[in-house]
């Protein structure tokens, strides 16, 4: 999109910068400027200033600086064209279009977007009418307060088949527009068009810019509505059909809220339905989204990665803990694998059998759901489990078949670097599974079973896998490096006051054991929500989340002997300096180990791929040393 400079100048002149920023940042007057806590990094003392006269913002803490366009792009995680269109809409400006066809299309879509918004407002009002107290009370009984109902614009479509049509007609919209957007349905008996959604709680579906483009409707429980006619039983949920505004395979419910949450560092979590997203949001997990009545598509996976800022893009996909949930997880992995890239992956989490996020959070609270997310499996671990759990590998042919299957899985990954590390993971897992130690553990005449994380099926339930050491995908694991990683984790737990300074590095810390990586994620989440915690308070929170055993195994005299900086200390400056020095040393160890591994690989296999990898690592090493 090419935007004329004159248009951008006019747009900035019509917008008051502090008005835009104050919608998301609490500002106070400071002379001729405004100040507040920076939204782009955690701080307790305001260092973020807004100057309306000069039309720029600046943070003296992290250096963030720019115009209103820069702020909206960064804060709302939007592209430049999306930002321009969003700001222009706020001040009633029309973004210039390059062709007459574009102009006509924009006018037409604007009318449809406006109609959908008017329909959503009407449904919101219906939910709060005294005559519709049954659906309103139903939502309140499900634990959804008024502010959350408003945040998601939840409404109600009454049983009257013509009510919405009459309202929108009075607003100047045509039947054709309503049919085009899926609000009306043509009668097959030659009668007047009638409302597609009737007697349902309504959930507006918004695009990434917050515009209503579709609806989902949930039927009221049997005891709250009139008896069904004959044998007809309405489906629990129905969704809008495909329209010029709505393509269900490319969108996610809750995306606007999730984009804001991702900017603030919250995890992106994929759940099943509308009420699950709302339950997560209510419990503080504002990065929750859901597919729209379909299995997760490739386009939705790309949307998930795009939502997450930064280099590490790893959403958590949350599934039911039964056979159907496992099959859904398998299908999702099949779609993700070909598109994996460095830093782009997913984790897999399973709920207790018979629970969904809504029921789990309602019964056991937010910490129970956090424990599920913290225990999520890396994608490579789930793929291994999916192809080994419950199978026998007690003959050379069966083992060869497993190896061939894994090679075929790796071949589906288009990115050569990720494919290389998946092959490394295969070799490591096969070595562990078919090692002499495993053979010694097996009883005579007993079939061999894999040593990897073992999900157990009991009464149809997919149990939680036992945490086991795994091969890190992005970097190989070494004893010396494991010590550094454990010491860095322990140092943050004992001295959380340095967390703000090293949060980015800590977020990329690699731990070779799943149980310690789950502990690291819990530390990230806990300090992200409660940055003021000291060491004892943080450890207390972690114990409440079920990490007492992990803390006991990590915070030992043996670790403190080899890495004294990881002990609790009153001198934050010295601890921070030591943490950064250990991090730097660990990166050097990793780089050298990768280089040595690449040399060995080239010696064993004189392939072009191995030669290119070695040359690339040498070049990186040279740049780092210079």
C-alpha cells in the first residue's frame, strides 16, 4: 500500500497523541507533557513521556520513541497498512485507494462492516432487556461478569425471525446485504427471508482490527427454552457462513484481545470454543483464542505466529485429554510440521479427561490451568510419543520401521535447519531407546517399549507423560552447559529483582530436562504477573503451583558449590553482573560445541549440507570474535 505523505500529515494533525495512548496507558500531566509507565517494558517508576505539540512519545527507560503510527503498530501488533486504516477510521478519513475498483470495494465493505457492527450492538442490547433475562441470567450463572460480557460484546438473538431484519432495514440496510453477510436466510418456501440466528446467545467474531465480521450462536440449555418440535434438536453451536468479510479457516475467535496480550508477553493459547476463550480471559489468560468450528488450519497457524512478537513464536495448543483430543493434536502436528522454522513451533497440552478450560478454571482456579500450560510438551516430544506409545519394537524390522517413519516426518519439514535438528533429536532418542542399558532393563521374553515420555492410556484416558531428558532442538546438550542453565535458573529464583534486566535472555534459556523447563516457564509467568515478588515469595508461589520437587532438586548445595552466584544475595548489582557473565560464557560453550559437532558430522558424511553448516558456523564464530 502506497500512502501519499500529504495524507499521513493530515492524519497525524487530526489525532491527539495523548488521546490514543491514554486508552491503554495511564497518563498524568507533567508540565506541557504527559508521563506514565512504559507499555513496552516492565517498570514501576514512570519514564514514558508523551508530547502532543511535537507529536512524539519517548521512553527514557527502554528508548522506545516515535509517532502515533509507531505507537499503534508496536502496541497493537499491527502492520503499517493496518495501522493507517485503523487510525483513519477513528477520525473519519478514507485511506486513498489506487484504483476505482479498490475505491468501490472499500465503500461496499465499509457498509457491510457498519451493518455487522450495528447488528452486534442490537444483539448486545437484547441480552440486557428484561424480556430476555433468561439468557442473561444463564451467562451470569456461568460466571461471566458484565465487564467480560461487554469486552466480548456478547448478545442475544431472540426467537422472533423478523426482529433483526426490521431493525437493520430501519437503519437503511437491504435484505441483500443481510443475506450476503449471513444474517438472513432465504426461505425455500418462497416466503420472506428470516433470521439465521434465533433464540441463541451470540458471540460476535472480530477480525484483527476489532471489526465484527461474523457471529457464533449457542443454543440455550433444554430447560431454559421451549420444547423442541418433533424429533428436531438444534445443534449446540452454529456459526456464520463464509462471506466477503469472513473466512473461518483464516481467523481465530478472540484475536484482537490476544494481540494485545501477546505484546505484553502473555502466552498465546489455543482452546476449543467461545466460552473457553472467555473463561481464560476472565482468569487472566488474555492470549486465548479458538478456531471457528473447524480443526486448526494452516492459515490459522500462520496467524498464531504472526500474533506473537519477537523471535520465539511458540503458542500452546490445548486439547481434551481423551482419544479424540489426541487425534486432534496429531492432525494439528501434521499441519504444523511442514511449516516449522527457527523459533516457530508449538507446544501441546492436554486437559484432564472430562474437563475443558471453562470447567477446570471454575472448579480448581487459574493455577490449575497454568499447571496444564506449564506441563505442555514440546512438539518433537509429542510427535515421538504419537508414533511410539503403545507399540512394540522388539525386532530389528520394527525398529527399522520406526527409524524410517521418523525420517519421513523429518523430510516433511521444509526448513533445512529445523530438519537438521529434528534428525539430531531422532538419533538421540533412538540411542536412548535402543541402548544396552534399555536392553538390560527389559525382562526375558518381554517386548521392548520406548524410553521417551510415555503417555499411558487408562480407560481411554491419555495420561500426562513422565518428564524425561530430551534433546534440545536448537542447541545440543552438554554437561557443562547444563550446569550453566541450571545455575542461571536458580539465580533468578533466588534473586528475582534482576529479572527485569535479563528477561529476554531468560526467555531463551534452554534446559535439557522438561521438568526444569516447565519450572522456568512458571517463573516467567509468575514474575510477569507479579514483578514485585522477592525470592521467598516467588518460591512460595512456585510451590503452590506444584513445583516443590523441582525446587528441591535444583536449589542444592552442590549447585551452589559450582556456581556460587546462584545463591540468594543482597547485592543485586553483583548478581546481575555474574548472571550476564555466565550467560556470555554459556553462549561461547554452545557455539564451540556446535562447531565441533559440525566437524564430526562432515567427517562422517562429506555432504554439501554438512559442509555448508560448518562454514556457516565458522563465519558466525568469526563475527562473534571480532
